């Protein structure tokens, strides 16, 4: 485990959010990630993919500006898209975020710019996370137990050597407690083995309990085998999540709905839909009520409510989207 030294100087860090976004986008693209446009007033600022890693990223100078509402929505979107939400920032209150430390806001991991660069450029995952009462590391309890038994040490003997209680060593071995970095370093010296575990920053969050799925205004999609998640802080109006039983071959759909928008705004939204769809491996669609014959907007298929009533299942819906996208 690497020991964290003093804070690194921050004089060279970008101080404006726009500069942070450009710096992050450049770092991602230079290291094999495909990146989206940057989206204003969204729970995520950009999307990035490299092979199986899909990141929904929020970028802030002060991470305290990340709200509970944003966190709840980004969790719902990330769960549906099998993506990892991540906040990158510079400081909290008046304190700079430390390098190689994972913080947390409303259940979303938060890291400093230096940590982000280490992760993307050098594939170095942090091991230390900040929690109530200080800094902690997750340790591999099975390794501790195996090494202790190999060295013929009892729980109490190892505890005495590490200056902790017997109960603490037992909790470490059974995965019931996390350790302070200093204690982990002592144990590593005693056991002569690395025992800390890197923080997995690319986990997919569980579905938020308050996800608004299956609302009555989206009954056409529901009847085709989709659960609909309404979004308020994304570049699209809703996510349609295929039912795993009824729609085995269907992809998630990002959709914009009929809200009496003018053609200029619809065109702008179509560009965003197409951009996000290409990176997240989702289908994009407009679902409109208008009777005006319109098959696509900027390459994004348009399906009318009255047409959906004639479809039998998600397979018919996906076939119609493909036909209109290809044409």
C-alpha cells in the first residue's frame, strides 16, 4: 500500500469548470475512450466508453454542489445503462481533495483531478477512502487469516503485534471492519504481504428505491414490455428499460417525448440523442403525438403514439426503429 504524503501543490490545476471539462475530455480521448458532447444542466456532464467501461461523469470545481436529486437520477440512469457514475472535482468547501483518496457524495464516488489522471493514464486505482472519522482502507480478510495461520499466530498474538484488539483482527478477517491506513501498513509489515484492496470506481449502482418506473403516461411502451424511467436532469425525457422476461433481445431506449417543442429545439435534441446513443449502445427515438408524417429527425427515428398501438411487442418496435434509422 502506498503511503499518502503531504498535499500536492494545486497551482497548476484548472480553476474553472469549463477548463476541467476540457482537460478531462482530452485525457479520456488520449487514452482510448470515446467521449460524448458536454451537456449543460444535466445530472451528468459527459459520457465516456472504453470497451466494457462506461462512465457517466459529473465535473465540479466544488463537489459540494452535487445535489441529492442529481445523485438519485444519475444512479437510475447508470443502473439502466450498466454504467458507472463518477464525480471529479477540485475541492470541498475550502479544502482541496487529496490525491488517491475516494470521497463520497450521496452514494456516488468523488475523486480529485490527480486521482482521475492516475486512474485513466496509469490504471492506478486508489485504495484510501474518506469516511466519518477519517481515512480508511478495505483489507482482504481471507489473506490476513491465511498468513496468520501460516505464521502460527493466534488472533491475540497478531493483535498484540499490531497494537489493536483481538476483536479487531477477527473483524478484519471476517470482513466486518475497515482499517485505518496506518494499521494496514503495520499489518503488511508483520505479514510481509499486501493486504489492502483497491476501491472499485467502476461499479454499477443498484436501482434507486424511488425510481419512477412504469408511469401511466408511457403506457404504449409498457404494453410492449418496457419499464419507463422518467428523467428530469438528462438530455432526454425518459429511459425505456426492457423487461428481461418479455424483451430478451431489446436494448434500452433513450427517448424524447411529445412536449409541443418547435422544430429547432427538436433538431438540437436529436443531435444529443444520437450522440449519447452511439456511446451507450442504446436505441434513440422520438415518441410524438403529432399526425404529421415524420419518420426521423437528424437520423433519430420518430414513432407516433397511434403507430405504437398497432405494434404487438418490443421486437416490432425495434424493427420499426431500425427501418426508420436506416432510411
